[in-house]
């Protein structure tokens, strides 16, 4: 029987096509209106290179940043060559790795086919909905969106592709030395890090070069493109990885008593593929969009506050960060005889080296560049408002060091961001590492049963959320303090620069993060691909040594992966908070073109209206707070649905005794296909929710409700994301602690309780939790991009009926989309029925040594793995 | 087709004829049979020429243990499911096979030389005909003799059991990776047999779970009666990881 979701695409496409057509119809009408009055001055491309406001040094610096961005990409290419040139191991190892690589490529190709049309539609919409008169801005917004989407896609795809190349090399290197294996694995991760740095910086720099201080629309488009792709890659990757993991475990470990990474389990390759698409591609795209959105936020707010220096400075800081990452990542290496402790020390040392280099660099840059004088104020009059009495000399000593015209506040808020990144690492590590009390207490709680483990895990997660939020709040307060007395846009700029500082070491962060799945996959390749007897014959002791090295690297990778999650979530809040100011500013002045003319009084008047005493704001707050919960529920249910199909397929294949005997390989490709198809299907609902919810609230309830919506969504999203990630991480490591030989070890009652906690926490920490980060930013971006139209066509605006009908259409379409997504989430998927033989969980086995095979109905479909018969 | 004889000695007790080779038989018993089986399966290959009046079906094996109509070999033909070990002499037993729940099978040959004769204290998991977890002041060979001595009020004609790990940390607690039930009670029982007050054995648990069993095996398996003891030495961790990697991968996970 063909899996019934073959006819699903028809059902899935229908609402999308309808939505797209409705949007297009509504927006084409608005697109033919006359331009609004009060248009800005004529636009000149590449203004920084012929506007006398920019000095020769600034133009050279801009070109230097571009060169650094390209340099980062070239460094990535160098590392690619190093990794691909490394030894590829034996034929059996290559076979396993090839199956994982093919499955990963099949997934990303399927995803590209799925969301590609949506990207084209949105590009067209951005083109059509621009209400200004400058064609350059219209094309810039849409083009930058497309470029942002493509860059985000490239980072995810290329990073994952190299990870599937690097994992084999790491497994091969482990047969020779620890140092070689660690270095290769870390450099594989560094490729993704450098792609993120390079492409993110390249995009922001090029946009500024072309548009100068008119880059607002293009920057938003760039940020939106990267964020949207990141959302889909995170959601799809998260569903894939957990469905494959849960499916493999449910049938393998629990039902059939087969251990992990056993080649007889048809889901084992999909499980390894999931590590790549979730932890490599999804995470890489996620951090890329954090990286670019923080640049976007800083540049937008820099334009509105300090003028062009406020825009250039974050780009230069990021350039310094790229250089720091290049130097520091190259220092991470281990000696042949090293173990996991020294390896972690080397990784952390690399991080500290990068931090020091970056901090010294951008503070020195600040001392040299952040000088404000009358000549600068003449061309950037808005900057004067940032200083007490309009005089830079009136700044306190810690901000100006007594030097004429110096304002170190942007550099200091960057420094706060670096501290925040380190602090979030520490907090996350404290609550999720086996060396600390929370996880140790959780392991001990397992000795009294499953329920106490779950209860305790909730407590650990809640507590970690509070501490994380306090750290972020203190950092924001410190940043605000730096700009105390300055107008709100300067304060917001300070918060944005904190985000810049936080992600200065993105190269190191992603290196540490991607290293995790690379090491995990390498361990799986070693498990399934090594020939122990042959290795021992060639060199006695080599097999056990190699397995120990891979196991150690896997442990290191798990640690580094967990530590970096806090940064991704924290950056979402920082970027969202700083962009919130833009949101208020646009409401205050009516359009993004007039932000620079906004007065403090206008801003404060609008900000003062955002009070929970306003029913619209309060309702928006409530709805915004609910959306992350609905989104998470959708994803978790999606994992369950996808896992159902995987379990059914694995059970079907396990009926073949030849697979148990090991004389016939399972059809890995079929399970990979199922994971790929269901992950793509399940993307649609959460994606629609992210796009439609803010539009629905904005057009239905007005801009103030939308502001409340954003605030509620940011706050609750942050809390939920941190809780899910940290609780899941704590449960996972409590299980590992017991498996390492505590409280009875594997098989004990404590271990069983720990497995329950780990199973509960897995979809939280690997699917729903990480996906909230891009959700926050997508909804932020959609709100900002649509705000101009919301102001004109929302249903609460005092206009005639005939002028509101575009808003009515948008509301109806978005409402239909949200309702559809909600209902889809609660449904059982087509084909979710059990066969007779599926009823038993422990004994649905056929007797005898039948050589008959049970060919999958419908034949093999696309994306079959190399190992499939 | 050749007919094999197997004595299943863990989980349940049976004498089974089969046309399958030992590894295939172990796979069948773990995952192939419709008789739902959980936990580990241990069985010993019996000398094919063995005959005993207690098992009359053995004289008709050629008639009853035949291929299926579709040509498949006969996986199992039960000869007896009661008091099997009692009537099998020690010299009828050949190799031991240990099957994991997912069908991986490890062959363990008996030791050629003298049976292992070391002193206690020891921890034994009796597997057939009874299944208690026992601490003893005796070593494995001595324990086998003690438990099969008819003058002992508690004795059995023949006994199959495993010698388990009993490592303790510096503070006297059981090592952290040993998943025995009620560690505190086990240590208390151990204290009693170590006290020197003449108590040679103490039952810790009547029929404990086999979770983590293979990770707990120390010196191996013993089959003894009043006339002697056969020792099936368990491979070292290194040998298991290198030469029996897939079996150990499964066994260590359960």
C-alpha cells in the first residue's frame, strides 16, 4: 500500500496557492496607488563612495570589511580543501558515510523544492507592496530578501554537506590519533562558521555600499530572507531529526531490543541524517540569521541615531570578529595523546583567544574611529542628540576617556555583548553539564522513579530560565545605562550593539556547535564501519583506541553543542528588543522613510500608548504570548506523526528474518524518504502560523495590538525556548551520567527513569526549543515589513469601508491560514492506521527462516540510500 | 539434514532438536519464534548421539525433526520441557551459546584444563534449574560441588550458573555500573557470608531481572554435578570488543 500522504501534496498545496493568490490580489491593488507625499530625497547608488560626508579612511574601511568578508569565505574554502584531502578510511566506512550523505542531500533538495516557490512568491509580494516611489528601494527590498534567503540556504546546505564529508574523515583520523580527529572535526565546523561570518558580513556591507543611509528597506528584506529560510530549516530539520531518532529508538531499543547504530535497524541511517539536517543545517541557518539580523538591527538603528558612523562601526566590529575567529579557530588542536578534558580546554581556549582579539580590536577601533565633531554633526545632525547638551565632551570619563570628541559607548555595549555570550555559555553549562549540581541532582532523582525525574527536570528547566532571563535583563539594563539620558533610538542602538558583540565570535560558536553532530556521526560510522579484527591485526589495540577516541569526541561535541544553544536564543531576544524601537518609531512618524526626522517627544508619546491598560495592547500581548505555545505544540505533534510512519515502516522491515540474520540489508532509503516527505509536509502549518499570525493581529486589531503581540511573543518565546532547551539538555545528560556508571548504570531502574526523561526532553530541546528562535525573528520581520500597510489598512483605523477592504481580505486570508494550521496540527495524518501485525509491541515476529522478502509496496522512491538492496 | 540437540538453560528449561546450526538456532529462539521470548537465551549444544530413556522422542528424531513442507529446515522440535538438566550427564554437553534479545549469538567453548578453582566471596546468578541471585563464601567450583551434594538438604542434581562481578569502591559500595537489584541488601547478605560464622551461601533475590546481565559476568559460566564441574570462561572485555564486536554491542546495551 502506498503511503497515503502521496495525495497529501495536493491538499498541502491548495491552501498555499490560495493564500498566495489572495495576497497577490490584495497587494497588487495597493501597489498601484500613488506614492505617499513627503518622499525622501533622490537616491544615489554607492553614495558612501561619492558623498563628501564619508572620509577616504571610511571608504577604505568599508572596502576592508568587504575584503575581510571575502577573506572569511576564502578561509572557509581553504578549510574545505584541508578536510576533503584527508584520509577517507575503508570501503565499509565510506559506504556508511555515503548513505548518510545521500540522505542529507535528498532532504535538503526536497526542502528547496518545497519552499523555493514560497520564496519566489514572497519576493514578488515584497516587490509589489512597496509603496514608495524609488524603484531602487523596491527592487532592493525584494532583491535583498532573495539574497538573504539564498545566503541562509547556502550556509545550511554547505555546512551540512561538509559535515557529511568531515564525519568520515574524523572517523578515519581516529584510527591514528586523537589530535588529528579533533582538529579535523573542529575545522569541519569552522567552515560553516566562516560561511556564516563571510556571507552575513558580505550581505550587510554590500547593501550599505549600494544604499548608504537609505538601506533600511533592503536591510529588512535581507534579514527577513535569512530568517525565513532559517525558520524552515530549523522546523524541518528539527522534525526530521527527532522523528528519525524517536522512530529508531521506539522500534529499535524498546520494541526489538536492538541497540543504537545497529545496521539492522532501517532507521539508523535516517537517525544519522537527522543529526546533520537538524544540528548542522538547521543550526547553521539559525545562527546565520541571528548574525545578519543583529547587523540589520544595528545598522538600521545606527542610521537613525549616530548616522553613518553608527552604521559603519558594527560592520567594522564584525570584520574584526571574523579576523579574530580565523586566528582563534586555527589554534584549536589536540595532541595525539590528549583526551576529552584537554580537548575541551583547547576548544575553550580558542574561544577565549578569539574573544580577547575581538575585544582589543573593537575597543581600539572605537578609540580611533568613534570621534564626533562639528564637521560630522553638520552632515549627520541627528547624532548630536545622543550627547548631553549636544556636546561629546560632556560624556562621563568612562565613555570618553577625556579625549576630544570620543564616544566609546558603542564599543562598551559591544563588550557587554561579549560578556553576555560568555555568561550565557556558563549558565547553560551549569544547568546542563554533568559536572554540576542540577544534572547530578536529576540523576539522583532517577533513583526514586520516573515521576520524580520528570518533576525535578521541570524544576531545573524553570530555574535555568529565570537565571538566563536575569542575565539578559542585566545586560540590557547595563546597555541602557550606557546611554542614560540619550533619546530612545540611541538606547536601542546600544542594545543592538550588544547583539553585535554577542555574535562577534560566531565563527567559534558555530565551530563548537557543528563539531557536535560531526563527532556524533563519526562515532556512528566507526560503530558500523570499522572492522575490529582487521584493525587489531594491523595494529593491536588500534580498534579499541579508535572507538575510545570517537566516544570521547562525541562527549566533547555534546558539551560544545549544548553550550552554544543559549547564545542563539539570547541573540533573538536582543535583536527583537532592539528592532522593537524601530517598530515604535515607524508608528510614531507613519513610515520608515521618516525615522530620521522623528523627535524624542514623538517617540515617547507613542511608546507611552503601549500600555497594558489599553485593551488592544493587552489582547495583543495575550495572543503573542500564546503563539509560541501553539507553535511548539504543532512541532511536537508533527514529530509524533512522522515517528508513527517510521515505526510502521521499521516494523514492516523487521518481519524479514534475513535482516535479523544480517544477510540482507534493510531498505534505509525508504525510511529516509519517509522522514523527508513528512518533514516537508509538516513545515507548512508552523510556517503559515509564523507568517500569518502577526498580519492577522496587525490588520484586525491595529498597530498597537501588534506591538503588544510582539512584546508578548518575544517574552514568552524566550522563556519557553530556554526552558525547553535546558530541561531537555539536563534530562539528556542525567541519562548519560547514569550510563557512565552511576546509580546502577545501564539497565538499572534509575536508567529506565532517566530514559523516560530523555525521551520527554528530546523533542523539546532538538525540535521545538530551537525553532522558537527564528520564529521570534520571522514574526518581528513580518511585522516591520508590513507595518506601513498595517497603519493604512488595519480595521481599527478611522477610514471608510471602501478603504479598508484590503485589510479585510488580509484578515480573512490570514485567519483561514491560522485556523487551517491549527486544525492540521491536531489531525492524524492520512494513513495513520495500524495493521493487524502492528498491534503487538514486543512480539510481532514471523517464525521460521523464510527467505521470502517483503518488498515495500509501491517500489522505492527518490532519495534511496546507497546501502539499500 | 543434520539434527542438532540443544538444552536451553536460561529463562526456561528445555531439550530441543533442531535442523538449524547453533547461531541460527539462537537467532530463531530470540526473534524468530512465535512463542514470545524476552530476555537472554542461553543454551548448550548436546552430543547428537545422546540418548536416554527419559527422552523417548530422541529415538525418533529422524522421523519427527524433518524439513517443513516448503523446504524450510525445522527450527525446533521440543523433546522435553521438564527436568532436562537433571538427566543430561556432564560429558554430553559441548559448547555454550549466549543469545541476546535481538538475536546475536556468542559461542563459548568449555575450558580444556582444570576447572577454575578460586576462593570466594562470590556472587552467582543461578540459571538452571533455579534462578536465584546468591552470594557465597565459596568459589565457583566449590559452590557447584556444594549445591549438587546430595547430603546437603538444599541441593539439585545438576546446576548451571554464572559468576558475576562484585567490585566495590573505596567506600565499600558496589561499583556504580552494576545494576543489581537492591544493592544495600546485596551488601548485607555479602556481609553475612563473609562474617566467618559458617554461613556459606545466602539468597539475595529469587528471580531477578536479566537487565545488564552480560555486563555483569565475571569469570564465566559453570555447569556442575557431583562428579565434576565444567567451566565456560567468559571472554575478556578486550576480546569481546575486538572479536565479537556486534555481539558485545548488543549484549552491553541490554
